[in-house]
C-alpha cells in the first residue's frame, strides 16, 4: 500500500524537484475525496539544509530513522550529486528499504544516490539526458536509458528532468491507487494526467554547432507546421542535406525518427487542446495533423492507452465532452 512517503534530502537539494514530490504526496486533498499520505521531509545531513538557490534553506525535524517506516522513499535532485560522496547511513537505509519491499523513486540527479547505494545494478534506469553518459560511466552495471521520461523497475523508479518527476510520481499513484486518483491529483496540479515513461526527452547532443543549428531550425519549423504532411525528403531539403544524412542526424539529435517525433508532438498538442479548449474532435484532428477524428482516436489511444474523449473527461471532469 502507498500510504507513508518520505522525501530524503541532502545539502544542495533543488527546491523545484523537492516541490514535485511534496506537491504529489504532501498536500492534503481530502476535501476532494483524495487519499492523504503520511508524508515527511527527511534530512540525511542535519536539521538544516542549504539549497542550490541563494539564501534559501530547508529545515526538518526528521532524520534517517524516519525512512524505516516509509512505503516510498523519494530522492530529489541536488547540486553536485553527480560527483559528491553520500553519507553511508543513507545508502545503508536505502538498501534496507528495498530489501523489505519499500519503493525508492529518484527525480533527475537523485538517481546518482541510488547508484551509490548499488540499487541500479542490473536495472534499467532513467536520468536527465545531460547526465546520462556520466551515470553510465560511474555505474557500468546500470542499464541507462538516456532518452525516456521514467523507468519503473519495481521497487526502483527513476525519472529524468523535473517534469518527468511529476510523471513518475503520478505513474506510481496510478499503479497503486488507480487512474481516477492519479487523474484527479493531476487535475488539481493542472498537469497532464499521464505521459508514458517511454516517451522521449528532448535531447541536445554535443554535435558541431552548424549541424545543431540546422536541425534545430527544422525542428522549430516542424513544431509550427504539425498540421501539414511532410516527408523526410522535404525536411532534408529544408535542412540542405541528403535524406539519408538528415535521417541519421535527426536520430542522433532527438533520439528518434522524424515520423515518431512528429507523431509525439501531434499527440502532445492534442493533449494540450483537450485539456485547455472546448474544440471538437474534428477540429483537434485537423489542427494536429491527424486529419480525421478516427485517426486522432487511433493514434492517441495507441500512444496513451486512452481515448481523446476519456482523456478530456479525466482531466476536465465528467462534464467535458
């Protein structure tokens, strides 16, 4: 059961990533019929912790002993997590937690703490693309997936950047307490109720500047013309490349193919329009480039596991059509 949640902090914690965990699990939403978690912020390094924001600190009365009763331990990101050493008592507490069946969840660079505890060995894991190479170097027994939002290798759940931490937390709520609870929490937070963990991050790779600029311009153009049908040949011509060269460069910079990238962006735009507007399915299908409501429904369901109408109702309430 998901009832008792602890967020464990170290010096240099990032307030936003901590806020992600607090917002999902630390807010009393019982007025909306939602579960209330026994939530605590735990310090691994004394009662007062500095953050990476100048002048902002966090204090808490809870120490590492509080982790022993948690069903879920969340590890937010922090400054220098990529290269610092961690308190042995914290690493031992995380290992004991996993051994007794407690879940651990990292947000962004918090995954390095899990790696130091040996919890990534033999497991797939996610991290912000910026840290993926270093994570793989430090923990070669981990299976780093550098271009996904989150990975659920129960009882270890890892997520990429800040927003992906929200996705991972809501995924766990959905898994444990059902889609209705997760969707209602998402609605209160005004965030999409579900993004699949396998969805790619936007990745910048350290390629020559001219090549990045060229592909970046094509990406920007594609985002503004999702309603149009385009071919790889047309995109390659816009980038002044041969089609095969363009396809290879596109894969390197985005981690996916042009077709899959456009499809993801169209689904994301459809999600936004379903959440924020009252436009009809035909209009949304036209604006997103799917053409027909039937094609929108097919691709949306394939990507998210739910229909556009069901998504709109889940996000905006049963009165939404």
